[in-house]
């Protein structure tokens, strides 16, 4: 757990990109498995997948700002989350 206790802006930005990608992949995999098993009847839209994965950054933001008091890492995660949300709303009709 010592790896995650760094106070660097770039580390926060990398973490802010890594977490949504992992969550997006997990949601996609779970949704695919449920569809193949016949448990789910509707496949969720990709826009919903992206929004859910981006909200996963709220946990590290709170962890770094409140619990550890690492402002630089928290700012990195917050900055990248803000940029990704802005890109999502600007490009949502073109890409997804």
C-alpha cells in the first residue's frame, strides 16, 4: 500500500486515468457475461459505462484530499477527472 502514498501531480493524473479505464473494462465484462448468461435483457449504452467509470474517481479524490492530505495527488486526479468529463460531454455524440 506504500505505492499509493505519493504526493505528485503526475501520479495523481495517471491514477485518474487508470481507475476509469479499469472500471470501464470491468463494467463491460460484467455486462457481457450477464448478457451471455441470459440474466440481463438490455445492454447498457456505452455513454452510461463511461459516466459510471468516471465517477469512480470520486473515491481516490476523497482519499487523497481528506484522509492523506496529499493535495498534489488529489489535484492530479481531480484535474484529469474534470478533463475527461469535459471531453465526454463535448464528444459524446461523435464517438459513442
